[in-house]
C-alpha cells in the first residue's frame, strides 16, 4: 500500500512539474537546453517514467527507444517510451501538460536496449540481452479510460523468440520483423504475422546475410519499376546494408548489398518518402575514426545497383543514432547533440544534399562523442508535436517555434487556472480562452471525490472545501491536469 501511495504521489508531483514547463527557444536557449527553431513544451524525467525499484545491472534505469500512437477513435496522441526496465505510456495530447498513465515492466530482467513499434492499436515490444523476454503485445486502447497511473500487464507474450535487439513492422502487410535476436538464425529477420495482434504467428526467418541491427520494411512504390508493390526489406547489418525482397517469406530473394568507405558500425537508416534515397547513420565512425557526425545518402533508383550519392558531415562530433524522414525533413537523434533537423529538399545533389535547419539539444553539457543524450525521436504526430526519448533526461515534447500559441487547440485546453491555490475555501477554476466542459477531482490515493460533466462555463466554483486537507489532482475536460492543495 505504501508503495502504491508513493507511486501516486510521484505522479501528482509530476503533473505539477510539467504544468508550467512550456519554454520558448529564445537567444539559442529554451531554459537550460540549446535550441534553434524548436520550443520546449514539457519534459518528464526518467525517474517518473521508469520503474525505479528495478535497477539495471546495479544502475538506475535509463531511457531507450520511443514511438507514438494516435487513437483513431479519440484522436488523442500518446508517447510509448521504452526504458531499460519497462515501457512507459504518456498521454501527450496536451503537450504542455502530458499525463503519465503508467508502465509495463520488462518480461525478463533489464537491459539498455528495448524497442517498440505499433500496429492496429497494439504495441509490440522486444528487448535485447534479457533472457527469454519474447515479444510483449499490449492493447493500447486500455489507455483510453486511465485516470490514475497503472502497473500494466501484457495482453500476450510471443515466445517464438528470446531476446531481440529491434522490431520493425510493415503496417501495410501486418508483418513484424524481429531483428538482432539471440536465435539460431544468427540475428537475421524473423517474420511474424500480427494481423491478429493478440495471436502472433511465426512465418519463418532469413539467415543468409547474418545479423540485422535495425531495418525498415516498405511496400515499395519507388522508381525501380520491377519492384513496385513488392515488400522490400533494407537492413543495417553492422558492416553493410542489405536489400531483400521479402514478399514471399518462404522464398526471400537478395537484391543487393551496399558497401561504403570507412565503415564503423552500420546502424540504422530510413527511406525518403518516394523510396528513391536511403539515409544511413553509422554509429561508431565518429568514435573510432575521429570524424564529425556523418550521414550517408544512397541513391536507390536501381535497387540492384545502389550507389553512394553524397555524404553529410555535421557541426559536432556527436554520435548519430536513430533518424526518420517526414516529407522533406530528416529528424536525427544524435546522442549528446540532441535532436537535429535537416531540410532534404536537395537530397539528389552530390554536395549540400542536407541542410541543418534546427535542433533541440536534450544533453546541454556538451556535444562530445559519447553514448548519452537523445536515443530516438518520433516526428509523425498530426499535431506537429515531436517526442524525444533521452537516455539521461527522459521524455521531451517539443514543437517548431511559434506554432503552438498561434495554431494549436492544445494551448486552449491547457489555459485554465485555479485560484486561490493553496486554499481553505472553494477555489474558482477559470478558463482563459475556452470553456470548462467537465471536471474530475482525485485524492492522492487515486480515489475520485468529485465529478461533474456538461458544465460549459468559463468559471466554475469547485465545492470541495469540506474535504480533508491535502493534495488533490483536478482533471479539466479530460485532458488538462492541475494540482490543488487544500490547507
């Protein structure tokens, strides 16, 4: 019971810590964080996201991978933040006031590499070097009605694998590709049918090209006409990139492989939206070869004969990690240099193919060559909000500067005040530029003590002055959370 109370108390303290955390990027800084063109909306520390009662090899937990989910029924946006010992779920619909909903603990021990992807309202989670973790399947629709942080359980554990480094999903075909697994196939892709998410089925695997550290799989719609409509796998395989036709899982066909100068560790890459170019990051070339952050662009107009099109060198010596393309922009998590954003409109050029247009540095101490800072980024929310998971500092929600206050409905939802607070009388909730539609009040133990719907007013007197002294959580319009102290 004491543990539950502490869990809820820490969550309420968290609500308070992020309620006023919106910080614009001004003169190159958003609070402590170096920035260019991106505002800080909120930050949730690792201590809130991870299970602090479970150490990782004797150390405190850290941040790992991240992905996002948009509920098609409610249009709410959620961050799924992988930690070293668990997976955290956060409602980021109101980016200034994100709500920590709880976590799903690791299925087997803890380690630094945990990866998550989404299909059909379910999260699929794997972890590396943690024994028989398998693949956790979690029904994300269970997040819809969460009012207090939960300790979730998986809906299914797929036991066809033990530990895996990564998971890739082609949503168009409902197939998951588990890569870097500790299995007899040497870490090559393992194919799993997830069309029925809670009943995954083995579809076989591919062994011929060894270990894949990361990959992307697309239903190809690029310029190489013979492959249109095929399911194309592009794997970052430690010392090369491998391109496969995986349309027929029982008869995988190798198309080509890509070599490049000064290979360190072929880590991760992403197609441009037109499937013409592939943008690759090598994880150890900065550390082992002494170069600045290097990004390699390959022209895949002919999948059978790919070629290195250009090379981009960044302004720092930070190590690049995961990068994703959205339209004409490339979003790269670059460890100690944080998130870097590039315009790739000119990607076909042999020089100046990428131009850095902005950044948000989640590791303000330095931009050195070390494995700290931004692990990954998810830039695909329709709202324009971007989420970053930082190894040391947890979840960041950011946005292009100047766009929240001018166009986001989320700001309207967060513009509420409670006065007086602290109070020994019935406080007044005031909407700044919206209406109050509903109010719920919870005690520190998560018990609902007040609820009213269909208010539709700009001011509301909250009749709870007769309740016991203490800390309460006030939830307005089902989205914005404020702390209230009765004294």
